[in-house]
């Protein structure tokens, strides 16, 4: 019996091993780009290079750790199949960190998200972003930092969220928002630009240039960084840890502040037969830099500037999404349903038109902190 137990253990360990040759047949995708032109999809995949082995460290400098390849087809499925033949790899999407859509591929957003979620156990927490032009151009940028370019892009999105510049969207969130009555979603927008620094191999780099509103199965409109900041302030988020980095200028006075613990309440009602949204945002404020001699002495002015800027950003975002396209970007349907089921019954039959005709009132209340004590606190 004592001799049999080690033998069984050895057999179990052997059965659990995966031959190296099988790993060589896998293309573990880290980023995917989807473009469309002339009746065909072009799918660009950045995948982990299993052939980059043999180094003494985790990262072998003798071979690239990520390979970028692309193929075209009448469908996304056929393009991926062609890519498998071209690379000799079975493309797996279970570890995808980001999916980027080109401007002309926005119409396929809904169907391709469903495909990405189901294909080889896709990653439901993948970031979704829009390209200012072609998605393949985004994935072609080669950063010197990290194992793959996708590492840098994911870091950009996380940093932008922490600074309140935008709210990243994940695959499951995008799919859910495209199932809402207005079938719309706002995605962070990536653009390629020439970088004079040494962060990339070819002198090109990426910038988070704002956002893209996708609705009616099209790339409907672009939003700038301040609009995206306004959306982030009023979009649902876990907990109350939302923050926003903001620069303020009034005459000769300049200040850079960090708003934190941003809280927003949206109250829907009916006013003269039109939907009315009362949007109230509150936040605490810390100075980052200022040219004011005694910043605390000028806190009332800074608070007023912060409040005016919040109202401007939120109002602009609402104007560009609600009034222009009737797009429900942050779950207004859920807010209306939960707060006033009777109101929802009245407007649900023409929800998009109701949003385009709605009126809204935006207000803000900001408290400035000094030495760790919020002004006005007991």
C-alpha cells in the first residue's frame, strides 16, 4: 500500500501537466481591435508570445512578449478564424484586457460584445474603448514599459478614473447599457499622437482625448474631457470614492484642486408635461496648488468657482447626451423606475423623445478642507 500511494500521486501530477506544444498552439489575446471597411471586419489581436522563452528573468528581451496580428473577414468570427490560420494559434479571449472599436465599427458594438463575451469564455471585465480613427492604429503603438501595450492603456484608463476625467466602461456594463431603451453607451476615446519623448519605440503614443457616444448603432458624437468629467460625476459608481482633479482660473487667481467624496442625487418629476431632472452634486475640496497668498482666506471664492465649474461640466454633458440624442448614459431609467413608477409608466412609451425634451436643473455645493478639517464641520 505504501508503494501504491506515491505511484498514484505521480500519475495525478502527470495528468495535470499541459505539454509545452499545446501552449504553443494558443494565442492568449490581451487586446482586441475591431474595424470595418468595404463590407469586411478587420480584427487586430495583441496576444502573448509563448515563443518568447529562455531568458533568466520573467521577461525575455531576446523576443517580444506580445505579438500584434490582424486579419479580415465578412464576420468577426471568420476574421478570427483567418487569424488562427495565419498565426497558427487558437485565439483565446478569456484574458483580454481591452477591446477597442474603430469609428466605422460602432454599428457592430452590440453583436460583437455578445460574441466577445461568449468566445472562449471571454473576460466580462474587459475595458471597452473607442478609437478616434482606426482601432488597429491604437494597438500598433508599442510602449517600452510593461510586457505589452495593453498594460499602458489599462493604466491610462485607471488613472483617468482616479482623477475623475472619465469613467471607464467594462464589457458587462456596455452590454447592459446597450439593452436599455435608448440603446446607448459613452466610451472613453483613444487617439494616436506624435510623442517627442522616449516612451514608445516608434515615436507615436496614445492620449485619452475624451469620449464617444455610441447610439442608434453608430458612432454618434464625441465628447471632450470636461464633458466626460461631468458624466463621471453623475454616473453610478461603487461606494462614494469618486474624485476629480480640476484647474480653476479667475482673473489673476489660479488654483488646482482635488474634489473628492463626490455625491450626486438625481430626482425626476413631471413639470408642465415634461420630464424634469433635479441634479444636486456635493463634494469636498482640497488644494493641490494655488497662487493665492492665503488660500484659506480665499476659500469662498474657490468654492464658488468649483461649484460653477461643476454646473458647467454636468450641464454640458446632459445637453450633449440627453437633449441632442435622447441617450440614457447613466441608468436614468432605473432612477425613474425606482423613485416614481407612475412617472415611468407615463414616459416609457416615448422615452427617447422625453429625454430630448426634458428640462434639468443642476446645482453644486463644495466645502473646502484645511489641515484635515472640512470647513463648516462640527
